[in-house]
C-alpha cells in the first residue's frame, strides 16, 4: 500500500521522510537528513511511524546541525540495542505470519473482523504506558498496548492481509478532561471508508465479551465521542454498514427490543443492540429499560444493563441474582479497562 502520510507531504518533507526511513531501517546510530526545523522533523518522524508500524524500535531522536549547512544529523533513540532489535524483528515477523495465516482466504469483511476480535480478546490495555506499548511489540509480543500500539497493530495486520488501512490521530482536549492524543484506524473495505476503534471496543468488552460499538462507523456517529483529527483523513460517509445494523441488531421499535430480549433471557445469552429509533433521550431510555426489565421477569431473571450512551448501544445480561446496579453507564476510553 502506498504510504498515506508520505503522499500528503511536500517534496522537501518527503526527502526527509525517505532519509529517516533508510537510517532507521539500517539501525544507524546517526544519519544525515535535509535540514528542517525541529518541529517539522518531529512531525515527519511521527508520521513515518504511522505509515510504517514495522519500525517499532525507534522512540525519538536528537539532532544537530551547523548554521551554514544544508543537512542535519539525526541521532535516533532506540528502545533496544541493535542485537535485541534484530531478535525482536524475527519474533515479530514470526508472530505476524502465524496470525495472518488463518485469514488469508477470508473476504475483506471477515479479515477486518478477525483482526478486531484478536485485539479485543488477545490484548489488554497497559495502564503503566510502557514505551513498547506504543509500538506493535506491545500487543504482538507482550499482549498489552495503548491506543497507538493497538492502532499500529491493526494497521500492520491489515497491511499483511491486503486491507487498506491508516492510523488517525486526534488531539487532547483538557476542557473535556481528555489528557492525551488518541489513535484509531480508518479502513477501506470494498472501496468504502470506515472508522474502526479497536481500543474503545476493547475498553468496553472486558465483562460482556467482544463489543462492536466502534466498528465501521461513519463520521457523524464516530465523532459523537471522539475529538477532531489532527491530520486530514478520508471522509467516512457510509452509515449503513456499522456492525449492529449489519447483524440486524439495530432496533427502531420497542417491540423489537422486547422480542429479542425475551429470546436472550430464555437462552441465558447476552443481548447487545443499537437503538436507532430516534435520539436516545432519558425518556426513551427509561422505556427501553422498562421493556428489558419486563422481559427478564417473564423468564424469572434480572436484567443487568451496560449503556454506551453516545453510541446508543446497550449490552444486557440476564442473571439469576439481583444485580448491584440495574443500569451502568459506560465510558469508552483508554482508562475504562478494568
């Protein structure tokens, strides 16, 4: 796949990008790049590692230059020494090859689901935010990651399976108590662009199984609880292929909720569904919760509800004991990973 962020750059920036990529790939302790100011060099370095998640050993750099010179000397900072990097490269290649092998003959839709489900079932959030958790070596090598490492892992697996995929970045927003940048993916499936945030789904699904609240969303739905992107990305306009609608779990009538809730309560299964019957106001939510409570009582059960309010998704368990809380409002974010 053509490197997305590279293609958005000016010719001078592309020259720096290529020099950085060559130096990092060779594990050079220092190398020359065309001279730009520090802010530009930092941004190119960051975008390079979004395009090329396989370069997992480079965490930063220092640089020096002579006032009259046309080049800067970059001194990269590596997470490991050269010998260890080569060991990790072999381990990562073996891990990726093993992971993608079962998915080679799948459709694009199936490959995307396979990658998403691997993240949600096989990776846990690293609350300590270790350096390697920002790279593919965290999720693939240690089974832990933060949003950046998870998004890079989704990308490298998509790359290997022939799915167009990029990493999108939003900024922090202290006014909303969002302290860090956030990373997720945009994929192109059969020519259509979608948002895919495996980190947010991972954060929601620890107690209820794999969630798909942030799976193939359009811009309108996705940015209900995400900040705007820092760098331009393709528009995601298709609102008809998000997971719950595809699986016929997007309801517009209370009768549909009641019918599916009765079925789930009878079988003792979790019901996850999306509400599409108008904006999810408190009044409508009360009506939905009443229907769920009635369905549970008819099967001698109790409903335990987890609600993702911005995305209007409810996950309902039908249990024998009265739950401590009937309805819990969840927040999909990097801190919600217990």
